């Protein structure tokens, strides 16, 4: 028995097959040679993929293979992405992953040398400035992941400017989950005519203003785990204009009071909310944890809330009146001598006045004095 595999010549009828095998090996070697040639330090390269992960890099490697299609530079310490981050043109690059680097600034024209960029992941960073000119005018970005990148709602205007003026006309998927957004401006997504998938999960959203969701042709909307108490009637109308839209809204503290009637009616008549059976009331106490679909309109009351408001108002009014009384007594105490002198003056004036009346009464009561008084007056 031979331990070595037979050569091509030893196998009858396999000469053509061996030629094909040798040609395939040569083609694979030639295909692998360009990708491995010039692979940056601390990176691994395979085919058209370059990975530079968790290497404590402070900048994106400059000497990237020209045919790179997917670039992973994640888990490093890159605080800024500037025009120098991609000095050479990379026409084949479509997928760029820059998550977990602590990026604080994304400068203008940073992606100009990536004309075919379609997927950009900037998740898990600490972005404070993001230039609205970061993307080229004719960019092809279709997916943008900004999850866990904005940790202060004061940077909301940064997000708004990029989405509104960043020329993201082809953007279809936007992930803004796990951020501190609080309130969404009414024109935030007006510059995204192709947006169909939007994730706002766990982004501390307390309100969705009228017109915020009107412009983009959404098909998937994730509003789970926010701080929504209800949705305005105008927002519900905007959602009704998108019959194909699928919405997730579980994990919000819905307030089932008398102002929730429009929302409840919409929820029971709409098929857009895919997790409607998981929505529960957070307030009032009588309806807490009650599924919204089981709440009746007659149960939506504000009487308890109004009683609480009135009780608080009465307490506040009592405190104000007590404060006014204390101030009045203090003023009286500080001016006690002047007030006492004023009272004495009034008493003396009243006494003189009464004595004058008493004198006139005595004169009028005696006829002789009365005639004398009349003659003297004449």
C-alpha cells in the first residue's frame, strides 16, 4: 500500500482534471496576492477584507490595500476621524466599521475618497461634533449605525444637521438606538427621502412632535423602551398615512388617563403595532400593568389626577397666605412705635371732634343759649 497520493500521470484519464486543478490554484494565489500585499501592521487581511480590531490604534491605518471592500477598525482609541484618515482613494470600499473607538469628532470631507461607501457603522462612540459635509455630495450610503454614540441630549442639533443636510438621499436604514435624544425635532428626518427602517429603541424619547415621522416612507419603526406617555393625534395621523408601516412600542410608560382616548382608539383599530399585546398602562395606579387592548374608554379618567392637583394647589395657597401673614406681622412689629403714635393721634382727633359735637348739643338743648347762639352768628 502506498502512503503518498498518486500523481496526475499515474491516474488514467485524469490529465485534463489535473490541469484544471493547477490552474485553479494559480488563480487563487494570484487573487490572494494583492490583498495580502501591503497589509497594515497590527491588521489581518483576507481576500478584500481588512481587520484592525482591538489593537490600541490611535488612527486609521493609511496604507490600506487598494482593493479593500470591507474595513473593520473597531475597539481601538481613535478619537477623531478627519480627511487624513483616508488619504488614498478606495473605490472598492463599501463596508466601513468604526465602532467602539471613542470617536468624538467626524470632520468634513472625511469620506470623500470612499465613493462607493454603502454601510457605515459608528456605533458605541462618544460623538460631539459631526460635520454635515462629512459625506460627499454624491454619496451612496444606505445604512448608518449611530447606536450608543450620543450620550447627551444637548448634541441633538448635531444629529439633526447631519441627517437634514448630509446629502443622505440613499439612506434606507438608520440606527439611533441607545442614545440620549429626549425630543425629536419635527424636521429631523425631512432630508431622508429613502428611509424605510428607523430604530429609536431605548433613546429616552419623551415625545414625538407633529410632523416628525411624516416625510420618510418608513416600513419599520422601533420605539421600544423609551419614555413615551402617549402620542399626539397629529402624529397618529402621520402614521396612518403609511399603511405598510410596522411599529414596535413595548416598554414605554403609557399614561391611561382622559387624554389617552385618541391613542387608545387608534391602537385598537390599527394593525401597524406588531407588539400591541405587550403594551401596558403605567398610570394611574388603578390601571397599572393593565394591557392597553383591555382598557375601555370609560376607564380613562382624570378625576384622581385633578383631585391631586387641587389638593396641591390648596396646600400651596395656604403656604402663600401664611407667608403673607408672617410678613404683615413682622412689618407691624418693626413699626409698632409709629403705629402706636398714629393710633393716639387718631384718638385725640376723634376726642376733639366728639367734644365739639357735645358742645353744640348742649347749646341747642337750651332755648336761651340757642337764641344767643343764633344772634351771635348773625
